[in-house]
C-alpha cells in the first residue's frame, strides 16, 4: 500500500432528480435519479494515511476545513479504515476550481474524489461500483460522479445497505452542451440534505413526488436512449419543477429561486419558442443549468449573460468520471 493517493472528479447534474431518502441512516434515495457528469469544474483531493497524526487533518484550499465538512470526511475515512483494517489517521487536502455551495454540486464531485482517493490510499481493491457505493453513503449524488457520461442511481428501500450508481451511456452518446447561469454570489440557505429531510417531513406533496418520480425517470431514460431531445426536455423540466413544487409546499416552504432564476427559466422557454433546442434544470440553489444542442450554446450563453441579474455563465459538456492522478505531482492537492 502506498498510503497516499490523489483523485479528481467532476460535478454531475440530475435530469431525473433525487430528492428524499428511503433510509436516512444508510443514505438511500427514495427515488431513482439520472444524471450527466460534466467535463468542466473539478474537485481534486489527496489522501495520505500517516503515522503520527492524532486526528484526521482536513484542509480545503489550504485552510482548515469547516467542522461539519471535516466530520463528513472523517465518517467516510472511518468506513475505509474499518474495511482496510487500518489504524492511521489521514491528511486530506481538497480544492474545487469552481464556486462552492450555491447549488453548484460541490458535494458530488467532492465525495466522489474523496472515495476514490481514500480507497486507493488505503490499498483497498475496490471497483468503480464499490467506490460509488462508498461515495453514496456520504452524499447520494456523489455516487453518480464516479461515472462519466450519463449515470443512474436506483432508488433503494428501508434497510438497503449497498447501492452504487450505474453507468448508463458514455459522454458522447448524444450532442449536448451545458450552460450554467449563475444568478447570485450568495451561498444557498438550506442544503440538499436538510432541504429534502424537511420536505419529506412536512410537504403534503412528498408522497405524490415519490409516486411520480419513477415514471418521470423512465421517460427521461427512454428519451435519452432514443436521443429524443424534445422528449428529454419535457421530462427533465417536469422532474425539476415537480421536485421544486414539492419543496415549495413544505412547511415552511423552501424557495430556492431568486427573481433572476425565474427570469432565466422564462427566457429558456422563450428560446424554445424561437426554435433553439434548450431546456433547463435547477437543483437546491438559485442557478439555472441550461442543456442544449452544442450548435446553439454560444447564442444561449450570450443571451443569458445579458439578462438582468445574471452574474456569470459557466460552460461544460458531458465528461469523464472520477479518476486517480499521480500523487507525487506538485500541483497540490
Ligand atoms: C437537488 O446528494 O446533495 O441536487 O445525499 O443528502 O448528500 P445527500 O444529498 P445530495 O442531494 C442532491 C439533490 C439534488 C438533485 C440531484 O442531484 O439528484
């Protein structure tokens, strides 16, 4: 065992949303989700199990990580230590090359990179499904970032313990561009874990969401298999809007959108009426992810950049899954 490993992973965005858990203790989703992993934006994480440490030392961009994040890292490392029969604490260095929080899915890329780096550093023989299952226990969407292209995370049942994501199609399955309209620089108020817990506990629409989500998921999966952009657009927007409708109906309601979010949503619909192939999705934050044919991406990006309140535009395409990097390279972490 080398004791040290470094991995990189990218965020993914769900077209069929995960929102709600069948088993909170095991972090098992109540609904199936389907996502696309991006080629842009990445988290790089290095893990080094070292003698002489009396606790895990977690740094984020060179500074000590926030306590809540460090505790989540340690919970993942504890699972790896138990599996590997390892008694050493670890030095963990992690950095994102994109804004954290604000709904840009840093926990997905973060826990995918951590799961891969930690299992490799501990010398565990784990395949991609094993890495995905480990990442899922920390943050379910992270299970999908282990795979490139399009991935599925099935729903589980109470008591499910093992549930990895599965690769569905490679990144070149269909031409697709992703344009992210960043609608504020402020951090989001309610994170996904708390938001979905509150929704499940208080929204009268939660049962309807859990009932409907598998059908919408099946439509999204079939549209993607057939490379049917219009059907994919309709079903993906339905998944995002139904998830938000369910969260809006929680008591008190969760409103992740700001006025600029709505302006962008409205504009994407106007784009479609004018003949551009584009649709939106929105996660537990105010930014809007626009999926389109690559030939329209320049026009879409210029158009949303000029909308009042849009503070930035990021561009991506479907990309690769998590992978190991040379731990000795000097461009830390
Ligand atoms: C709205 O994976 O962040 O982005 O499992 O509690 O860590 P935990 O939740 P998380 O939730 C992601 C929710 C979402 C939809 C999605 O990515 O499917």
